[in-house]
């Protein structure tokens, strides 16, 4: 129902029974008045005579003593209001009447601009493109439509994303597929199922961000190993890229959020030799054919035996430099043969299947590849840094 129809009906017929309804109704009136006034002000008039006529029409529509919209409100809403509603209708009506001073012709004339017609070339276009009937609306048309538009610079993939895709491509070509899992993880998948006992220091809340006693922000991508074993069984060849979280203070080499890539291969006749040759192939694909790899014994609760993988220094070729601390080697990954208990936890029979796994830091690989000395640069969204990649 339009406001013109509403002011012609008594409140009872409009279903207004309380002061709240009265206020809502007057808010509608106020909005309609303001809408009509600002429409006229922004539209403007074509000439002074036109302006006089438009202002008088609007004034009369609302304020005319006879048949003005406010006179209907007086007649149909105020005079017929019940005893209970009369005070609130009276108050609202009074304030509307005060505000309606802006509808007096003298006030409107000051507000409404006269938009003189400029006989410019663009005007011809304006007239031609505006349908008849709304020709009093003026439109701005740019002078030269053949000028080029504003081009926004195109962004690029974040260096960590680029590194991630590069590593993914190598393993996708080897027949691995990409798996993902939740970043908010249960302590079961993050620790217990991976053979990390209650007493292990990594379960300490100095290292791990706990949400509650049974839920953590995952500290590594390894929980997805168990989830994937449960989901697909064996054989299984997957890589797991993703965000991980640890209770670390940010500095040049630490960030509370970082990216890991995990790899897992499970099959019936898999050995440490397969692991070595795969990671050696991977390192050569990523950093070049001259790269050599070195495996040293290490310890992780979820692999047995476990190893650390180093590659010959990509900066000095093994001669010794600042980056490799004169050793000629850079440690880049952890790896090992999947612990039989971990296979069992994933629902796979360790008598029938064996597997290997590795884990690396994508951020660290990107830092190495692009020679970046501060991990914080990845997280600062500084375009001057990012646009170099
Ligand atoms: Zn070096």
C-alpha cells in the first residue's frame, strides 16, 4: 500500500494498535517525504520556471490545507485515534509538521538547482540514449569514449604458493595424489594415532596451540596420513600440503603459522631404497641435476627407522659458504619407514604392507630457492616484496 493510500485510512484499518505501530507508520511518512525531496534536489530543474512549478507541486502535495498528505494524516489518523494512541500520534504528527518546513516553496527553491543545457557534442548523445519520458534526467557522458580505460595491475601467485605448486607437480608426475585435512584437529589424529605418547614434549602447551584438552591447531600435516589410510586403505601414494601451527614467537626463521608438505607411500613391497631414490629424484628435479642427497639417521615417533635428508648446498655446490655454514650441505627434510603401529592405527596390516613418509617446510624451500632470509616477509603482504615473484 502506498503512502498516499495509507493516509486516507484510519489507524484501526491499518492495523496500528500500539505506540510502536504509530512510530513505525510515521517513520514511513518521514522516509517518503525525504525521498521525494531529495529526488527533486538531485534531479534539478530545466529552467527557473520549471523549478518554480516543481517546488510548488511538491509543497502542495504534502502541505496543502486541502487534500495535502499531512491534512489527511490530521483528519484520518489524529482525529480518529483512540484515547490510548492519541498522545503518541499527536507527538509524532507535531514533529513531522516541524520538519515539513523544508517543504515550503521558499526553502525548496534554495535547494533545487537549475541545470542549464549545454549545447555540447556529448549532449546529443545523451538525448539520443535516454528514452522519451525521462528526458529531464541529466546524465554525465564522458567526452571521449575512445580513451583507454583504467587498468588495474594484475597480481601474481604468492611465492609460497608457487613453491607448493612446483613440488606438487613433481609428485603428481610420479603418480601421487594430493590430500588435505582439517587444520583444527583432535589430539587423537595429531598425536596418539601417530605414536606420539602423552609424555612427549611436543604435546606440551609450550609447543602446541590447544583449543581445548582434546583439540589443537594441527602442529604438522601428518594427521592426514591416518585419515587417508582410514579412507582409502593400501596401496596409497599421497602428498599433503597445508598450513600448520605451533606456539612459536615470530622471528626471521619462525612463524606461528607455516606450510608443510608431507608425502606418504604405502605398498606391499616398499623399502628404504624406494624412499631414497624418490627423494633424490625430487631434489634433482627441483634444484637441478647436480644436486646430491645425503641421508643421516634421526628419530621420529611415527617412523622407524627415521632419517634427516640433506642436499648439497645449492649456493656453493658443496664448496662451503655462509648459507650452509661451510659444511657444503643443507638439511631439508625428515623421512623414514612408517612405524608398524601407525599403519595399524590407520587400519592397515603391517604384515602385508610397508610404507615410507617424508615431511618438508614449503616456506623454507621457498626461502632457499629465492634466497629470502626472513620468513616474516611472506606474511606482511608488502606488494614491493611480492611483485618480485
Ligand atoms: Zn653453501
